[in-house]
């Protein structure tokens, strides 16, 4: 297992940014515990219309 997960976190963050640029209101919540780094990714099922 890799000790440094920054590369993976950066990839996920960039993916969320790309979805937002495409009009998808995606989001990510990051939570750190003693044992784990928990990422919760929210992607709406329906595209927002404006």
C-alpha cells in the first residue's frame, strides 16, 4: 500500500472539477479518522438545468 495518497486525492479532485465544468453539481467530502481517510463523493442522478 502506498504511504502517500496525494496522487489519488488529486486525481479525484480533478475529476470532480471536470464534472462541475460540465454542469454536473458533483461534490466531495473528506473526513480523516485515526484509522482511515474517508471520501464521500456525491453525483446527482439528474443534470441541473438553468
